[in-house]
C-alpha cells in the first residue's frame, strides 16, 4: 500500500487546500446545537456548490464522479483546516444508490447530497437498540399505501430532518432478520411526532420518532419487501467507517488542540503528560493505518463488510482515550474554558453504544470474520 498521493491526488489536495483557505467561516463554531446547525448547514451547502461534497457519487445524481481516495483526502484536509463539523449524509445516500429505483435515485439523491433535504436514520427502538432484529415498528400494506406504527429512538439529527430512512417489520411470521423492510418516510407526514432528546452535554442531537398509523405511498418502499436487513447492514457498514464519516479528521484536530494547550502553558511537559499524548497519538495512528488498509481494499473493488466492526471498535477506543487525555491534561494546563472538553468527554462515552454497541461489534467479528461458534461446543 503506497501512502503517498498520486500526481492527480496531489493536485486535488492542493486545489482543496486553496479553496478551504479562501472559504472557511471567519466566525467560530457556535457552542449550542440550535445555533450550530444553521452554521454547519450553510458551510456544507457552500462546499457542495464548490464541488467538494459527494465526491464518489455519480454525476447524474448530484455527485462529482471521483473516487474513494478523494473522499479520504477531503476528510484529512477538513481536519487540518479545522473546518466546521460536517453533517453526516454519505452513508444514508448509499442505500438509495444501490437499492433505490431510478425514480427514487433521481428524486431523493440530488437534494440529499446538496443538503437541501436532510435525512436521518430510523433504526433503533426502545426495545431494539443494538439488537436491531428485535424491532417492533410495523408496516402493513393497505391498497397502494403502507401504514406504519411504532417508535424510533436515538435518531441522530431527527429534529432537523426532512426524511427518515426507516426500518419496519412487514412479515411478522418470518425469521427475525428476514421480515424487515426499509422505507423512505417524509417526517412532515400526518401521524408522526418528533421529540428531541436532550443529552448530558445539553445538545439535542438525537430525537425519538413516534408513528401513529402513518400512511406513505407504496412506492416509498426501498428495495424489495423484506430487503430491510440487507439494506441496514449496507448503511451501518459505511456508518462505522472512520473515513466515511470523517472521524479521523476530528480526532486529528482534537490531538492537535491538546498538544497546542501543552505548548501554550509555557512549561516543559513532564513524563506523564508525554505518555498521555503518546498513547492518544499511537491509538490514532493505529486507527489511521487500519482505515487506509480498508480504503485500499475498497478502491480495488471491495465493499465495507463485517471487518468494518474493527474500525468501529478502534474509533471508540481512540475517541475515549483522547477525551480522557483532554480532561487529564486540562487539570494541569491553564485554559479559559474546560467545559468544551468535558462536553466532548460526555459525548465520547456514547461511542461504545451508537452504531452498534462494542459487544455487538465483537460478536460480528467473532461470527462473521473468525467463524467462531455461537455457543459452547458440546
């Protein structure tokens, strides 16, 4: 694996750096999500107009027709430039691209990729979080409409979204994984109630969605009936990848901030400080190398599979190591506001749960990668 840019990639990186230097917002990112959302959205739309969003999507659906390496370079450069937080959308567009009809791709992908219509992911439920196959939301076909009833919870950006990629059980007699279907659900539809969830850090990034006999057109089914599990696995495979959702860039930025705080203190760092920073840097480098290996496999024609659970486990470990390091170092380093790092620490604790808990990731690796038995041998 050659980690150097090709000539074309180097030119792409140079153009992107120049564009970011001229177009980054001059004002700082707001602290609260209610203020941060329009700030994030405005910059993301500006990036799309500049040709820097949906790089690996086909041009006919609003993408740039480039490759996965350009997507990876984008994440690196956004982190280097300390750009505003990006609204995650790439993983939600993938199932539309691979499972949607021509009409669904034409109707939904361009405004999704342009951030003109915001999407969320309606998977988790009160009784079906990491055990997604236990979901209870039902969809019944009634003539030319589907009728949906149930509840979703921990829906990222649900309070800001226009559409939800939602899973519901359409065949209650089928084996758990095989009776699920996926739907495109407009969140302004009658019978839907969206309630924000206030997190420990004060943000309302998540929401619960209640569906009370919600009627949507039959053509809002994504893929075939009972394709939902396969579609869900496609989504979470991309969701778990640090390259796809920009986590490498964010972690790089955090590590740079920590090192800057130590330098700004004017004191020679002691052994404990150096060890803390070194452990965080080493964990990030392991994550980076594994992500590059996964990226190389995909560039050669592969697609995210069960191995993406390794990325998720590494991501969780790196994030929590960085956040703990931040609190430890800020006990000894003068800083005007420690609360931002404490908020990050609180958010980082959720890394062991969202996108599939750490226990679920280990089960996936044990069963689907290592082919270990599901129970003790007789």
